[in-house]
């Protein structure tokens, strides 16, 4: 049963972060939630930028970080849609790119923890926890949006990540962008 308050942005971010399946399902169905998902991606990128203060990559472009975060989200969602619906799809698999964009956008909510990344020791722990937590929320997002097993979601995520990395690497190379300039 879906808990109260899961229609607002913060409620949905909490629902996804606590792996509440009805929240994922509500986001998947709500075509109006794509803007909210984009906002979560941007907030996560800003948190990453703030959390990087004091590192050698700090200040190399919060705007560039946001752009890369948004482009990465879109690229991963599109690739995951095609990989999940074809390579790993089953007769039960039914999804749209929009559903992947929404669920995977909200899956980045745990990255807000990286805002404290600049704090010695605690910050490093926040980066690790946020990374693992986001991996888990992303797998659940893939599973729910693509309507298949956790194993298929993990496979989809791995293949989509590799394909996305190759595609973005090629785009950066063609545009002459050094990934180090973007904080990678």
C-alpha cells in the first residue's frame, strides 16, 4: 500500500531512497514526474559539485557537472531502455523511455549525501554510501520500470553502463573534451 505524501518531490525522493516499490510504480506511471526527475538529477549534480569543494577537481565547472549529469542520465536511461527491452526483455517487459527517465532520475536521490563530501573522513564515507545506495536504487528502478527480475535489472544496468561509458567517451573525444576538465 502506498504511503501518504508520495506524490510530492521530497516524498518521492524518500520513497525511492527507502526502496518503496509503490513509490517507484507511481513515478513510473506519472508522465508529469519527468520534470521532477530532472530536478533530482540536477540537485544530485549540485550536491556532487559542493561535495567536491577542496578537491583538485573543485571549481572545474559546476555547470559542466550539471550538464554531464543530465546528459549521463538521459544516455543511461535510453541505453537501458533498449538493452532492457531487447537483450534482457521478457514477455512481461513493457516500458517506455519516459518511464526509465523518471525512475532512474529519482534513483539519484541518495547522491544528495555527497553534499558533505568536502568534510574529511565523513565526506569520503558519504561518497561511498551514496554510490552504493544509488546503485541499489537504480537496480530497483530498472526492475520496476522494465517489469522483470532483479537479475535482469542488474544485467541491464551493467551492459547499459558499459555502452553509456563508450558512447560518452566517443562524444567527448569527438568534441575534444578532456574528461578531467569535467571532474572525472
